[in-house]
C-alpha cells in the first residue's frame, strides 16, 4: 500500500474503533432503558407513563415527536454510517462487502420466512413479515463488549458491517412496503428538495447549514407525503459530501461535512435519542396477560424469526460462502464464535420495534409484537453470550473479508 493511503487507512480504523466502542456502550445503556420501560409500564406510574406519551405538544403527540421527528436523526445517522462505510470504510470494496452482505441477506430472508410460516393464515398478521429481519447493532455490540478480548476485533467489525447492511435493507423495506396514502404534490416537493440537496453537493458546498435547513423542509414534505418521515433522514445523508474540496492539498478528508455531522450526531443519537425511543416504545404492560401470549402465532413468529431465523440465515450464509471459497472467516474467528455472533444478530430491538409500529396500528397487536421482540431478543442475546463465552478461540490467521 502506498504511503499516500496509509494515513487514510489509519483514520478509517480509528473511526471504526470509536464506532464500535460507542455502540457497545450505547447497547448497555439501551439494556437498562428497556428494563426501565418494562418496569415503569407495570408499576404504579404506568398510567402517567402512557398518558404522557399520548400528550400533544403542538401538532404531534410526545410519542409521535419521538418516533417521527427524533428518529429521523437516528435514520440520518444510519444513512451517514452506510455512506461512509460504502465509500471509505469496511464496505468500500466488493471483497469486503460480500461476506457481511450475504450474511445480512440471509439474516433478512430466513426470519421473514419463519414469521410467515407461523402467520400465513392470518391476512392481518402477514403485514408484519419484516419485523424479525432487523438486527440492533447497539444491543449486539453491547453484549460483545461484555466478552472483552474473548471475541476478536475482526468479528466485531463483521457484526458492525452486517448490521449496517441490515439497516440499509430495513430502510428499503420501510420505503417499499410500509408506505400508504401517498400525496403526490408533497412527494414532488420532496423530490425538488432532494434535487436541491444534490445540487449543493455537486457545487461542492461544504457548509452543513444549507443541507440541514433543507433537511428540515424535506422532513416536513416527507411527513405529509405518506412516506414515513424518518426516511427523510436517509435521503439527507446521501447528499452530504464525504470528500472535502480543500483550499490546500493538506486538508484531511476526515473533516468532510459527512464526518463532521456524523461525529456531532453519534453521541446524542446513541445515548439520548435511541434510549428515549426504547423507553417510549418498549414499555408493555403484563397486566391481565398470560404466558400463553408468547405461544400466539404473532408473538411466536417474531420470536422464532429473531432466534432461529437469524441464526439459520446468517450462519448458513457464512458457511455457504466459506465452503464455496468465495470468502474467508473473519481473521482469528472460530466457527463457534461465528455461531455465537449469528445468535446475537437475533437481537432486534430498535428497528424491529420501529417496523412493528408501522406494520400494526392496533395497540393489542403492537403489544404482541413487543412480547415477541423482547422474548426473542432476550433469548438470542443470552444464548449468543453463552456460546461466545465458552467458544474456542482460533489462533490461525486468515484474510479478513
């Protein structure tokens, strides 16, 4: 590798390491927040908790401000991470994309099939087929962080790359399958704004202010169009420049608008917005609910999709790619460790909850979804932790895909 590329490589590795560390810590915070939401929903404060979420502040309720407005920043962050990794990160070449990409594909398709196997006879429940297809990167990396050096860094990078591609798939699914009642004028207006954003990029505008101002207008138009408003965050992310047009050749691409915005968003999104979303949406009351609810097709389909679907889809895809010699295992990882990470992919908290809310408007069905997500994520996370805790660690070296 030429000396000119060496600093860039160091910057990317440093950024990715911070990404992994921050998400691991955020995952631990999210665990406590989810537990707090469940305890609050089943405490004497339950009525205050649910009524506060329904309170209107301006045109939207508190819950809608969180799910539609604040989560747009989460999706903006997701879009920035996807663009960065695809451009100059761990997904910047096909050789690096192929293993996590195929694992992510298997991890989306098989859970959906398992969900449909349980719910194919229920026309209403079929709409939730995508719920178990998402992996919560913060939760999964949080569990990995508890294992310390028992898990090689290459496997953490593989999981992060897989989850980022998984998020991209979830965004596409939301756009294609969970959009109703389209308003053509607002869509056209949103298209004009997106064109203006790309024009800013084309004319090498490096200031973030015009992008963010147009981003607010884009969010309003997308919200009114019938497409879920959070997708405005992804559209905005795609237009943010990742390369800086410097006044001097010495300027580093690390200070590009995309990197500056990503750095500014990472902590508030990971430690405020996502935990707030989790607290607002994970609270489910067990009052009057019997354990049999977990055996209902909807709950069982979600939980089974997360635990078995992710395991079969992710591990099966990796085994196929390695057997065909189209990719190598992550450096220093054993098959047992890959099996454990495949289980951790069944932790589907944030994005699964989000898709579940889009799929069903009935609060009773939403609760069934939440039971399935919580049960499946808990089982997958616990099983994944135990497998990784006792899995044999490899000492051989291999090419990191």
